[in-house]
C-alpha cells in the first residue's frame, strides 16, 4: 500500500514538473482553442442574426490570465524551494568536508578548489592577512588545467575598494570586483571578516565572456557560516598544535639540559678538581714531562667544561611561543567575551625574552584588558605591538568612557600601582593617557637588550 502511494506521488511530481516546464505553451494552446471556438460561435450567431455574448469572452480571458499568474507564482515558489534545498545540501556537504580537516594546508587547498566546483572558474587565489605586516599574502592557488588562458595573468593582491572596506557584518561579503583587462574575464571576491576587518579573501576569475548566474551568486553568498567555522576552527587547531609542539620541545630541552648538567657536567667538574690536586702534588717532586702532561689535561678539561656550559645555555627553553602570539590570543578571548571590536597589529620582528620578563608583560597586558572589560564600556579596542631596535612598545587604546587620572586614588585603584611596579622591575615605563568621555590609552615601553641578557 505504501509503495502504491509512493508511485502516485512520483507520477504527480513528474506531471507537475512537465506542467511547470511547458506552462505557457499549454496556456497559449488553451487560449487559442477557446478563441477559435468563440470565433466559430460568433460566425454561426451572425448567420442566424442572433446576439453574440461578449461577456463570455471576457470571462474566459480573466480565467486564463488568473490561471497564468497562479501558475507563474507556483513555478517561482517551486524554483525557490529547489534552490533552497540545493543550497542546504551543498552547505551540509561543505561543512562536513571542511570541518573534518586537521591539516591547515589541506584546508587551504580545498578552499582554493571550491569556487571551481560551483561555477565556471578557471583560476582562484586564497589570500590571508598577515597580522604582522597587515598585508594580504597568497596562501593558496588553483588553476583549471583545461583553461586556455595564461595562469598568473592578473595580480590578486590588488584589491578593489569593496574588498578593503570594513564590513559591519562579521560574515563573508561576496561581490563583483570588476573585469580583468587582459582576459576580459569577471573577477569576484568572497571575504571573511573578523572583528569587522577582512582577514581572508577568496578571489577567483571566471571563464572569458562568462558570468555567474543568480543561483551561483546565491550559493556563494550563503556559504558564509561554513567558511567562518572552518577557517576559525582550523586556525585554532593550528595554534594549539604549535603550542603543544613548543611545550614538547621545551620539555625535551629541560630533560637533556638536566642530564647534561647532572651527569656530564658533574663528571667534568670532578675531573677538573682532581687534576688540580694532582698538579699541586706533582709540582714539587714530579718530572717536567709529568707537569706538562697534567697542564695539558687541565686545559682539555677546562675546554670540555666550557663546551658543556655553552650547550646548557643553548638548551635553556626560550620564550615559546612568541609574546606577540600570547597577547593576540588573550586579546581575542577578551574581545569575544566583552563583545568589543578588536584591531590587533604587530610591527617588526619579535625577539625572545626572558621567561620572567614575558610573564610580567603578559600579566600587565591582562590587567589592562581586564580594566577595559570591567570599567571602560568600550566597543572598540586597538592594540599595537611594535618591536623596535632595542625597545618593545605596546599600546592599548579604547574608545570607552575614560577617566581623569589626577582624581584616581592609589589605594582605590591599586591595579595601576601593581602594573607600574611590574614594568619598573624590568626597567620599563608605563603611561596612562585618559580623560572623561574620550577613551583611554595605556602605553608600555620595555628595553629589549637588558631583558634579553637575562636569557643567556
């Protein structure tokens, strides 16, 4: 019985698809047939000298027009339903395919291929923003092997005005950039934004004289959530993997360092001490050759001891990961929790700092963002980390309500005193610039040379 009704529904669906496809042909045929019948009736009534009922023709016309409009509405609704189902199915497949990637490089490859699976695309570039320089770097590239156009004929890093706009929508924005002058092909961009700033841009070029259809544009517009989840999840996994690898490397260094110090270092120290004792005893009654040999052995022992010390220095765990990564991760966590827009930028080449120096800087930075979260009532925070020649400058600026530093009592806001004391301990400076209703800027300046010597 169930199979019977399934067959009925399948037949009805097939008939509906045929009627939808040929609806205007069928309506035109019905209209022409009715018109032919009315013309024959008009001729017959005219021969019999009887009145023709024009109102019937009007009724038929209204009926045909109404049927045509209803059929068109049904067809459009059916097309929209099919397109929605198609988009949902594609989003589901895309989500499963992208989120199951633990390898960042594999995710980049799949993202670069993705536009070619949706439309007639012959070349794709994946651009990811470099947090240190602020520029977009090419991370992925895909070329259709069947294309006749030369690859790399256009520069994807030259962005249009829409690509550089700060979008209020944290989700991707899809738009037409223009046409490539060399190939007359249309260029499109699909960008993913974080904190209202574009961080990832997928740029692609369609085949010559081709353009995306409305359905294809709708697919690109609606896959935004899947891209955001996949990219953020993969980046988090990548950072977690790097931190875990760094922790493993630090643990291995500690083990090797401890072994070298406890075993080889102590043995060399003991040998050096005994050679000194033997040299003192043999100085009076020993031969010249014996004294020369003992002196040579002491020199070899000293040299070996210095080699061990150098190895221990190199094996000491450095600041892993870099301070910039720690500050950026913490700032992102606070921005998501406090719901303010974050603009984090790092300039210059990061250097390794002593562990105590890094801890004091990080604790101070954490206290600054805690004050922003609790008291500033800000919706935008800008963090600038500048690695200068010998100086590390960190500034945190918010657009919150601010305060008057001259009216702040030290015993009421002891957090400022603690931050000042921490930075002073590493020979740095802390400055707070703020006024009521104009936001707050907290600046840190730490000398690098002094704090790098602590790691040696």
